[in-house]
């Protein structure tokens, strides 16, 4: 039941994003729908993430920078397969192309990626601060953004799968793959998700 609630909240976040970098509106996200909902925390104790406020001016300012950067360069870099979405919620230059890039282009991409990842970190911290989240709730917020970014990625963009822990305790990094439409998808990626869609 808890996983269903979390998945539903994450789908709601993803469905209400207007474009890839757009972020949840007020009252949308983990725990949306009023009150608090149980969220799996990965440990034995259940944690709660309340309905969140995303309308604070400091949150809107970061969201605007992210939207502007996406329109100016990141969408092109993602579509041209020069960068991808990793499993930690960040964008990164793809290892397969980094050595093939010209110095000027590599520098441009690196600057955009660093600025984007800095804003993504700042966004999570700011939403947590505005909403007075406890330190143990911040990873739940981060996971909701990671899930939303993955869900909203367009078909053909490179997305890293989850890391796996092997029996001996070593961590195997997630494999990179192009996002493909689900077999039963009837609408373009990111559309038709959420209430009333």
C-alpha cells in the first residue's frame, strides 16, 4: 500500500510537469492531496512527507533558471545524445561522446551541466527549507524529483538505470539506455499522465 501511495504521488508530480525541467506546482508532489501520506524510507521505520509548498519566490527563481537553461541548451544536448540523465537526479556528459566533442562544445556543455546540477541541488534544499522538512525527509523529496525527471524524459534520451548491490556487497552501476516508449504507450512521453489526462 505504501509503495502504491508513493508511486501515485510521484506520477502526480510527473504528470503536472509542463516540460522536462518544469517542477511541481503548489500542493503537488510527495504527500499531495492534503495531510501526510506514508512513504517508504528504506529503513524499518516509516517516514512521512507532508503536502509541500512550491510557490515560494526562492523556489520559483530556481525553477525559472532551470527552464531557461533547458530551452537554451539542455534540450538540444539531450536530443543530440551528448548528455543523459543519471540515476542520482543529475545530467552528465555521456562517456561515449566526451572524447569526440570539440573543446569549445565540451566547455559549453560542461558549464550547462554544472549549472544545472547545482540548481537541482539548490532546488531540493530550498523546497526542503521552505517546507521545514526534517533532515530524514530530504532523501524522500530527492527521490520524488529523480522519479519525475526519469518519467518526464523524452523517448530517445539517455537515462541511467538504478544501481544494484551484488551478493558480495559491491555496487554495480546502473546501465545506460535510450528511453523507449512503453509497449502500451498511446501518447507521447510525459503526456496523458496525472489527473484528468
